[in-house]
């Protein structure tokens, strides 16, 4: 597997947090009049999500103001040897030792890092204020109003999903290993799971078809779960084959 850079990972995680926040905000904005759905977010939660969005915007602004310098840092991380001690990586110390940055540029990045660390702490505190589903009265009210048959079907499908996923876990591990071994210039935009599975020479034809069958059923289950969850909670942000709940 190719080495991934520290800051690429940081940026990826930042984008993931933004995506989660955006989904949750959209979820919180579901109209109260939706039937039979019940709005889960409270006014207090809405305020917290607004604060989270504001902190995310500040983080993005910090990255953008010195984007060229972050790219230099990323390039330097990419050039590190495979046996580099990434577990003990200290970004501030690494920046100070870079020869491709001027003293002023190093100072700018160190200032950014200090500010980003503060924003991360602020973000964690905000997420900690969000109630868990078990503590939300509206969540419980939605369950009370839900059709028991729908909840039973959700439970049954989730159990089937787990069984199918675990049935050929060793084969899926081979698929994952091959996927993470793809080169950086691979055309991920046009990635197709079934085509990829059938192209693997580490699987027999029988194993490939077993995984394709499993995959097709998992997508069917996922899509049905999206429909069922939407009927209980409203617009949960489900997309084809992707259910966030």
C-alpha cells in the first residue's frame, strides 16, 4: 500500500467532519409537518450545529490563507521514507526542520497549526454537547409513532446485512487489500465495485461470483433500509446504496 501523507489525512478527516455536519444540519432542517416523520433535532441542537458550521468555516479559512505552504508541507511528507516514525510525528518540529520554507513561512504555518488545534478543541467540545439518540425525547416519540412492522423489517434487514457481510469476510478482506493497493492515479471517479471484483486475480471465479451476489443483495438491503428509515425519521440523507443511519 502506498504511503499516505499526514496532511492529506488531516484534510480528508476535516472534509469528513464537514460532510457529517452538513448531513446532520440537513437532517435537523426536516420540516415538522412531514408525516409520518418526526423531526429529531431540537432548537438547542440547531444552535449547536450552527456553531459547528461556524468553526468549520474558520478552519477552512485558516487552511486557505496559506494553501501554497500547506502544499509544500504535503510534498515534504510525501518524500519521507517508508520507515519514518509516523506514530511519533510532530508537525511543529517537522516544519521547523524543513529546508524548503523560509523562516517567515515556517512561522506562518506554526501560527496556523496553533489556531487549528484551538479550533479542533472547540469543535470537540461542541460535538460533546450534542445529545445521544437515547437521550432525545423526540427520537423516542418517533419510535413510538412508527409502525411496528416497519421497525421489525428494519431489524430483520440489518441482521441479514450483518450475516451477508460476515459470511465471506475473508474474501472481502482480499478485495479491500487490492483496493487500498491501487495507484494514486487510478480512476476512482469511475470505480465500479462489481467490475473491480471480477478483475481480481487473487479470487477464483466462484469466489468472484459469490461476492457479486452478496454485493447486489447488500445494495438491495441498503436501499430498502433507506426507504424504511425515511418513513420513520423523514429525510435522513439516504442515497442509493448509502444509508447513514
